[in-house]
């Protein structure tokens, strides 16, 4: 697969997840009541869909910076968003975990969705995010609890796929229930008890859910094979079984998305 097709595949996968969680993300952003003209940083911004939601809260005014480590993805995102609203968006290719933890807070909102699940040192990541929040600004983190996902009614291929996702993430040193433990991680990071923590759940029909699950398996394939949870042939059989179940009457409770936020004291 060439670089252009890889970029299109990643953008499509991220946009699908965004559509599923668009309402939950909009509701969360509405609650923190950003002022027009505020400065916001979206860490791990990916396809930039959340940046549009932030822009709506700012009334199209202010400064919104998207940060991601994927240069190719970010270039595509920047081209689209900067054409939509010139001057509002800017972008930086950077790795959060390579930054120094300094008290350089300059943002009214620092936002991260589905980022910490993929980081092996989440407490340090939270400290780095918190350092970018200015006094009276807010840190908002949205992340999964993978342990809540299941098929309804129970379906063998779907359950096996979910076990492969969770097993590979565990083997890679990830906290698969990080959404639920996020409040305690805020405390451990020295941020303090969150001001709020809310849980969003979604039940999806087989067509959308199995497509998303197949895409997750595809993205985790190197981890799954490295952990020797299955071999390549067995993984292909699981993906084929998921494809066959797309027109069934199955439902999947997708992992809960937990939103946690904290305002920085003056």
C-alpha cells in the first residue's frame, strides 16, 4: 500500500471514530464554556475533526493548534482546515513525550482524545499536558475503557476480536481501562481530583461496528502478531468472520468513552 493510500485509510478510520463520538465530544466542550478568542491545543489531533468542534465553541475566533506526530496525516488535515477558516488553525508536528515538562502554560484549553491509551507513561503525559494549561484554563481528556466492550447477543468472532484487541494492548504495556482510572491518574500526576468525569456509551449495529473493529485489528496487527496471540492466518480468519457478520442482527457495545477535566487554579 503506497503512502497516499495509507494516509487515506488512516484519515477514514479516524473520521469514522469521530462521527461516532461527535455528540459526546460536543456536549463535553459545551460544558467548559470557552470564551471567544481563547487559545486551544488539541494533542494527537489526527484528522482535525475535534478542532472544528472547538472552533464552534470559540465562535470562529481565537487560536487553535493541532499537534500530532504523523507528519503526512497532519499535512492533509492542515490543508483542509486552513482552507475552511484561514488564520484560525495552525499545526505542529511534535511528540508530546519528547517535550520538557515546564510551566509554560499558554492555552485556555488543552485537549486530548484517545491519546493516553496509546502511551506507556500516562501519568507523565498528563503532567506534560497540564503544563501547557494557563491559570484558569482547563485540561480535558477523553479516553476509552476497553473492558466494557461486548457483543449483544454474544458472537464468537466479535468476542475473539475484542480479546485480541485487549490482549495486544495489555502486552504492549497499555492500561486498557484508562478511561475509568483517569481520575486517579489526575491525582497521581499532581493535577488533583478532577472537576468532572463523565461516561458516554454507544451501542452500534453490526455494519458500522464490525467495520470499526476490523480497522482496529488492522492497525494493531503488528502488536497482535508480536505478542503471538494468534498467527497471521488465524487473524485473517477472525477478520473474515467479522466481515461475514456485518449484515447480521448483532450489536456491539463499543468501549465506553470517559471524559475527565480539571480547571487550573488562578
